[in-house]
C-alpha cells in the first residue's frame, strides 16, 4: 500500500515565527505615533489595556483551537459553538480586517523605502511580489517568516540598546496631554491592538501544521509573549526618549530613536520594510485560508475554495485578498486603513470570546471570566475607534451579509 505524503509540514517553531512576523510588521513601526496622539503620556496604559484584551483573546482562541483543529480559525469556532451567522460574521470580519492589514503593511514598507511621491506604486509592487511568493505554499512562507522574525527581533534590540547609549533627545511638545481623556486612552488601545493582532494567524493555518491540537495553542501563546515584551519595551523607550508630544508628531518613531546615528536610521528603514513584508506574507496566507474555508461552505463565492493540486494553496482566495488590498492602497490613508482593520478584527475576536464561553467544561483550559473580559474589551475598543472607520466597516459587513444571502438563495433555488 502506497504511503501518502504528510500534509502537515509546519512545527511549533515555524508556526510561532508566522505569528511573530505577523505582529512585528506595520503595527510596531506605525501604531505608536497615532496612539500617542490619542493617549499622550498615558500611552503605556493604552498599551496595557490592549495587552489585556489581546491576552484574553489569545487564551480563548487557543482553547478553541484545541477542540476544533481545522482551517478557518474563529470562523470555524463560531460556527461550531454559536451557529452559522456568528461564524460568518467572524470569518468576514477577519477577511476584511486582514485585507486592510495587508494594505497597511505594504504602505508601511513603501513609506520606509521611498519618498512620498513614489510610495503608492512601490506599495503595489511590494504587494505583487509577496502575493507571487505566497503562491508557492506554506513551507516557503514559514521559512521566510522564521528568518524575518529573527532579523526583526535582533534589529529592534539593537535599536533599544543604541537609544539607551545615545544622548537623550528633548523637545517634546508642551501641553500635549491637556485633552487626554479616558476615551483617548481607549482609542490609543484600539490603535495599539493593531500591533498585537497577529498571534491568531496560526489558528487559520491549522490544516498545515503538525499536531494542531498541541502546536497551534503553543505557537499562538509563544508568539504573543515574545511580541508583548518587545512592544512594552519599545513603548517605554519611545516615551522616555522622545516624550509624548514629539512621539505624536513623528511619522517614523522607531527611526527617531536612533536619529543621532544616521547610518542606523537607514538600517531601521530597511528593518521596517522587511518586517512589514514578513507580516504581509503571514497575513495574506491566513486571510486567504479563511476565505477558502468560507468558500467551501458557499458563504463566499465557491471559486475561493479551489486549491492548487500540488501546493494546496487557495490561489483564487490569495488573489482576491490581494486585489482588495491593492484597492485600499490606491484610495486609503494609513490611519484610516488601520482603523478599518481593527474594527474587523475586533469583531472576529468578539465571536471568539463568545464561542469560548459556550465550551463544555472538559474543553476549557481558562476561566470563563477571561473570555468574558475579552468580549467586553473587544466591544469597548470597537466603539472608541474613529467614526469613519466604524462606518466603513459596518458598510462592508452589510455587503458581506448581502452576498451570503444571495448565495444561499441561489443554492436553495438550484
């Protein structure tokens, strides 16, 4: 009897690298400045709130992954635990939120590589290159993610060390905290949540990892812990070195940490581009596989479920996500794109926490209070996002609902 090839190729190290590289992308290089605009010197409190919400989400998602190992992440968990419509809202929220994340990461990479007049064309070129690479399958994506995650971590540690050894930079804007309020702190949390939203990417790749019941939860929690330490250290260094006023006005705050070393500024620009491209690769893989899972159930158009016979890559889904990201690159601003992304992803995690609350005792590894805290946190952060981002996300959610209803009606009549 002929043995079939083992389809699950990614282990804990590769899966963790995917999560780390997804988080250490555009968010760590672009989210601190707008968060400081909202929260001022209380930015670390915003980071703490985002961390608590993200940690609750990670715990709920890891618990669900143990019971439901399969492609689709919270889309699958929501369907199994709550029903078809909650599962659909989670899946659609993930697809649209991460399509926006893909666009944000391409824009960030271009912003660090070229001057403003050339940024959009270069962002589109970056997106095209990563999309082409993603067509070759998960093994190559995991290998690239492992390399990029290591390079980015080493680079950020070097930036932090250099910032501590360099003369302190003064000149933060006076009175920058005058208008800071509780809503400002929460809005800062919603912005900084964008920098955390990568750990559950591993759950969407469950069909392509070894021993998913063990590998997926472990990789999600490891990637979350690694990035949490890095973000907290960077946030403290930015406030201590630049001050909240100057940080709020700095488009490239990580580069500003080493502005006394021009050569290092160039290196930071390259590092930011590499990190953004690595995150783009991981997010594109995860979002396309959620679209694939939804296509299988005819909740999105059926062609999204097609997989290449030799690589198992859902190429139609990959191209669809890339096309949506390209549109956002052409028409969107980086802050609008980040806000839109956070709205979609927070809905995704809201469904995750609600799903975890319904799990039977034998499947629970965390207290129900943790999932309840995560659900409340998701709602609070969503409602404090900028109104334009909320309105745009709501409109796209309604479009998705209309598509699903049309597909179901056609299926029933067929």
